[in-house]
């Protein structure tokens, strides 16, 4: 189990290794730029839209980020400072910054992801400048552990986290540190893969979030709600997004059957050859109810 004060604890290392390029592959940034070129896009001039199949590394990709942003629109003002916990390679952070004109800080424990997130940020800013478009507000990416974040208390107006807590054993520490860094009254939106029910068997591995069972820590929806309340949050809404996930999976299969690329290609990009099996395993666990995607909107008390 992770220690909140020890970002280099054994399971943090295992989690980072799961997401990092192994020695048999080209570095992630090179593979991503090659994928853009394959899509007919100038890899040196990417946009938020052309990156979306790759840099939104969670179920339903940009659709899920857009849905979440729609729900948060009433709570976000230009100039707010948002925290993206487990930011990956930065797709959601850039989307929120552009859509709302707010500053976004991302934190992630995988060094390669932070480096790629920064590189993509620079490339996107270059594209905006070349097109005479408005630059993104400040979007920064910090290497660190969500259990012991290097931020002062009450630093953020709002925080979100997409498909991250499945890697976190100590959920109480996770919720506690988010509560600490939010300003009083600040909001939290979690988009997670929950355990389908208390007796649900685990998914088969690999999944997109864990190579083996030792890196996967799924909580049920009820456990998530209780944990947040214990940390001092008011849970305003908790909903299942299972129907949306099933619909997205069906649309993806139909695209592939037509000979098109699937709309969401980040799992394959990050995980290479095990990507298709990881996606199949999580689709099967979703279909039979062992896992359930949920969204939770909460307020810091
Ligand atoms: C499935 S990816 C999601 C990335 C990003 N949220 C997105 O949706 O594009 C999960 C991310 O969580 C990060 N992560 C897992 N445990 C973490 C922790 N304890 N602290 C910070 N980041 C963590 C991983 O490094 C990985 O980037």
C-alpha cells in the first residue's frame, strides 16, 4: 500500500511502470507523433481536436471529458485555477483550459507522461500562435503522487480526476489530500471505474489501468460515496455512466467493422501490443457487471 508521504513507494513505481514505455518500443512521444502523421495531420502542428483520439486516456475519450465539462460549466469561471489529478498526457487539462479560459495544473506520477504532456502543450501553443488563435491559459504538469501533492492548502477552485483512483489503494489518503488542496466550497468531479458490486469478481488482466491484479484497487460506488463523505465532502451527485460506455463501445466496434479506425486510440498507443487485450478485458467486465463507470460530483465542506 502507498504511503502518503512516500511518492516512491513500491506500488507507485509499479503503477508508473505500467504506463511507461518499455524497452522494446520507441518513446511515447515519437509513437504519438507518428500516429498523427498516419492520420494525415502535421505532427508539429497538433490541435486539441487532432490529439483527442490519443491524449484523452480514459473510457469514451473526449466524449467523456466534454460531458464532464458540460456538467461543470455552471461552476467554472475564466481565471479559476483547476487541478487535474492523474493528468496523464494532458488532454483533459488542455480541453478545460481552452473551453473555460482557466488555469489548470496537472499532477501525475508517471515521469514519461508528464514529459509528453509538457511537449504536447508546447506544440499546441505553437499551432494556436501559427493560426493567430488565442493562446491557452497557463497549463502546467507536475510530477508527483496524488496522495501527497506538492501544493499548499486551499490552492484550487475545483479539481477533477479521470480514471485514476483505480490505481490507488489508500482512497482515504487520496480524498483527504484533495480536500486539503481545495478552497472551502470548491468542487471535485471524479470519473472512475468502480467495482460493479461488493461481491463482484475482479476483471481479467491486463486492463488499461493495470497489468495485473496487484495494481488495481476498485471501490464500489457506495464505498466511493462513503469515503468522500468521511473526508469531509458533500456528495451532490453520483451517477453510473454504464449506458454511455456501452453505447460508445458499440459505436467503436461498428467503426472497426466498417474498416475505420476506432475513435479512441490511447490504450493502443500507450500499451502497444497488450492494448487490444486490455480493452477487450475491460469491455467484458463492463458487459457482465464486474465493473461500472461512475461520475461523482462533490463539494468540499
Ligand atoms: C488511465 S490514466 C488517465 C490519465 C488522464 N486522467 C486522462 O484521462 O487522460 C491514469 C493516470 O493516473 C496516474 N496515476 C495513478 N496513480 C496515481 C497517483 N497515486 N498519483 C498521481 N497519478 C497517478 C497514472 O500515472 C496515469 O497517468
